[in-house]
C-alpha cells in the first residue's frame, strides 16, 4: 500500500495535477483499493481542518498582505536605510535586516520578499547596485519570513505534531537571526569586492523623523509576540490582533489603505488560505492512510536500519530529503506530508519534536530560494523584471550559507532549544 499511495501521488504530480488534489486522490486510491467505506472520506477531510490553532493561518496571511501593501513595510525599510545606508554596501544590509523585522509580522516568506523588494529595488537600482545580486539577496532573506515568528508553517507543524505553537515560535528566533547574520556577512564581502557605494549620512533630525514614522510598524511584532509569550493571548488570537493592528495603522495612521484595496487583499488572502486549508484537509486523508498501514513506522525502520541507529546519520538522511522536497514542493505541502513520516524516526533516536519542527521549517524555507520551485525567486523576478536564470546564479552562495545554518541547528540543537527551555 505504501508503494501504491506514493506511486499514485508522484504520477499525479508528474502529469500536472495540483498538489492538493494529488494528495487527496492518491489517498482515495488506497481507500478504494482497501475497501474502506467512502463515507469516511468527508469525515476525515473535515477532521483535518477541525483545529482552533488553524484559525491563525488566514489571519497571518492577511496581516502579511496588509503589511506589504499598507505602507508599513516602506517606512520600516526607510528607517533601516537611514541608519545603515551610509555604510558601503549598506543597502544590502538593509535588505536583510528589513526582512528580519518584517518576518516578525508577516509569517510568510513570499510576503516578506514582496514587501522588501518593492520598497528597496528602486533605490538599489538608483545607487548602482547589481540588480541580479540584490534580487537574489532579497529572495534568500525572504526565507527568514517563516523562521522568525510568527510563522504559518510552524502553526501547521504544531497542529500535525501536537506540539506547542509558542515553543516553536521561541525556537525560531536564534536560527532566523543566524540566517540573517550569514547573509549580511556575504553581502558585505560582495559589496567590498564590487565597490558598492556608501550612502550619504542623513542628519539626526531626518533619522528621528523616519523612526517616528516607522515606530507604528515596529510595534507590531512587540505586541504580537509579546502577547503570545506573556500568555495574554494565544497564537490564534495574536493572528487576529495582528490583522486589526496592521489594518488600523495602514488605514488611519499611514492612510495608505482604502476600502477597494482592503477588499482586494481580503479576497487574495482568502484564496491563499483556502488553498492551504484544502491541502491540510487532503493531507489528513493521506496521513490516515499512512497511519493505518503503519507506513511512517516502516519508513522510520528503514532509515534507522540504513543509518545503524546513529542519530548523526539519521538526521543527515532526513536533512537531505527535506532539502530536496523543498526544491520541488511548496513549503506547506511538503511540511504536511513529511511531518507524520519523519516523526517516528526522530522519536526513535530520542530527538526532540520542537527541535525537529524548527529544523523542518528552516530546511523547507531554503527551498523557497532554490529552483525549480522557488516562490521567493518568482516574486523577486516579478518585482525586478529579471528572468529567473539571472537571479539563480548569484543566489547559489547565499543558499549554501543558509544550508550551513541548517546543518548547524541540526547538530547543535541548543541553538533551537535555548529559548523554549527557559
């Protein structure tokens, strides 16, 4: 049955069936072949979405869209540029730091890439930065959007694995910062090699003015994450508060959002959320089929057998599969499929599921900047007008840096577990 379900899944993908339908139809093939009553199908689909934690998904997606198009991201970027733009290659540093700040609001890699790219690409072109390098840097920094909390993939993992959303969020801080630091170091090296210009030092009054304009946006992560970690509200409630806060700021303070634009954002985020929820529902059906035939346990046994129960080798094998999956599958889909398959293997070597959740999210996030299915590169390409091939070449060393961080957090789990264990 394992060969049947995975064979059907990959055949459907190869002939171009959308991922959500491929997951559901491959599970349906197993249901029919096994003679299970088909009334179980709608019941299992409904059960897949019957989780309060999933309420956070559409709200974080909408908050990210408001952030990107409501004038908030532009002011955060302008403030960062005022402080760092005078350094040689400073705009490259701004690209990464702005991505890290915006990641703490949006919870989405694509939204982070879009927000930073739309705000900075015109300035980068004007200051004679190489556009292909800048687009690659923004696309790779966009991967931090799902690592630094809040994070939609972490919410999905928490629901599937039955773990704490708040502890996963805490575990994402240090890896996200390490990813940002690695990209900044590379950006400074390239800036020195290519002799990128240093910006003009702005007067203190202008820096203070930009800080005042950006302060409303900078308060968003403080309110959202502070409320979660202090226990004032749950992650799902925090997602709703994020929407209300960003909406009020964009509409009444920045005056950058009218009803027509807000309606467009709601419809767009609603479509995105519906796609994700459909994938979650069909993945529940897929997961039920796997669990009934104990396929995850069989996969775990195979991995443990090949690796001789050595944790180092087990994690290395899983890491390679995660990176390859991220290259060919959308992040949410890959996470929903891989989580139930790998958990028995991780438990088998005494691994921590919070640590593994962060590792899984970071590994799949790297896929957002790794062709062929690289959503962040698609976004950067749309913003700059460059073909994907022009962005792919300069992004290779950045992806290697992110993979180095990925391996570091796998084999030094304290980097992930330090904050959750406090």
